[in-house]
C-alpha cells in the first residue's frame, strides 16, 4: 500500500483547518476504524443501541437550541465524510437559535463499523430516528448532503410526522443509477476500495467536487479517508465501504420524490459532476450522469412542489466551497 508522507505543504493545509491538527512533518497519517485522534469540532457522544443482533455505537454531536421555538436541525453527512464537516453550518444554525444534531451513521466516522450488517437507507433512517427519540427530539428539519441526501429523503418518506422540512444539498441519487449503469456486486466494490490511495482520493475529489481547484480546506476534509487507507484497519473499512456502495446503487429514492409530504428544497451547486457508476455504463447508453446544471429541472418535473435553488459556479460541497453564498440559499430554505 502506498503511504503518503505529510510534507510541509500538507502540514500547512492542516494547520489552516477548522478542526484538524497538523501532524509532525514527514509523518504518515493513519487512523484506526473509529478515527481515534481525529478531532471533531464539538463534543462527541455515543448512542448505544441494538440492531440486527448487534450492539452498536452511533457517534454524534448535539448542540441544544438557544431558542427552543426554533427547533432542531439534523445534518446528515455524505459517504466520503463525517459529521465534522458541518462545523460552520452548525455554528451558523446555533447563532440563529436552532439546535443542531450531527450523527455519524453506522459504518462511518467514529461510529461502529459493522461488516455483518444489512446497510440500507431505511435502517440508517430508523437508527437516526431512535437517536432523536433518545434526545427527546420529536421533530426536526432534516438536511442531507451527497449520500446524506438519499438518507434524508428516505427519512422524510418514512417519518413525515418527524420531519418539519427537508433540505437536500447536492445529493447523489437524483438519478436512478441502475437505469444507466451495469450492476456491480459488493466484491467488485471491495476490490476497488482496496486499490484506493491517498493520491486517488485527492484526484477524485479535486476533479469531481471542485473543478480542479484545491486548497487547504478541501485537503483537510480528505484526512479521515487518507488516514484510513494508510491505517491497519483498511481491509475491514474497505469492505464496509463496499456494503454502503451497494446501498447507493440498489436503493434509489428519486422515484419516490413525488411522494414527499413535507416542504422540500433542493440546493444545487451546478458545477458538480458527481456521477457514481459513470465508469461502467451499460453498452449503448449515452446519458451523462452527474450533470447538476441540468438536474434541477428534471427533479421539478417529478415534483413541481420541490423548490430548487441553483448556485452557479459551485460544486459538490457548496457549504465548504463558499459558505457566504450557501448561507443565503440555506437561510431562505429554512424559511419556506
């Protein structure tokens, strides 16, 4: 396995991170399966529960509401991330009086990495609902980014009574992937993940998320993945990642967007080109996945009640790339 060394430039990137710590220059960064030593911006607690015959720990951060009338916003992370990247969004929400819940889903971040677990958006939504109940949260504005958008959608479909609003930020799953791409099984994704390197992680995110741009803030967000790939637990983590890839490709939610019962806003950075499966398209299929500049209109055709806010020039992570612009769109979505 290639082990990337953190040279002076990488140390400088980490030093500028809101919640990262610059390691010793020249030291290879590694993390265990629970990201021990990787700092989160707020206190991390664990919700212990039993699911599918296993005792599990779901890590989360929770900022109580300063204004109880505002309620709680639940922020759901993407596949290549964890709850920590919501820091600036959470601080902004708390300044407005909202409570903020940021869970790491099972299989991600600092939560349990279960290899004998049937990962589904339905069970992750159920786990999140149980976490909310344990904290006395009856209803929430539910926000999901990237894969978290698929989860947030499933949550709203399963629990409309607990969802006051649904806000999707550059979600994946806005296309039914298996209509366009060949089915690949868990073994395929496992072998693919075993071939991951720090360089490949950076190359993928730089190309698809940021249109070739790169800086310390973007680089800092890759550190959990880089540390995992270079760590001793990567074989196990690669298999867990493969299981969750299967969930993304085989459990579409976009076909049910017509069934939303709650106010829904879709915030899209139109420069995003994230298109899972584009490297194994079905023969003869010419459809271009991940055209977020075109996808808003398609979604409104499915459900004209979904409000679409397009952020031209921004990519897959508008809340990281340009928080000022994102904040304007997000604030508007919070007041439908």
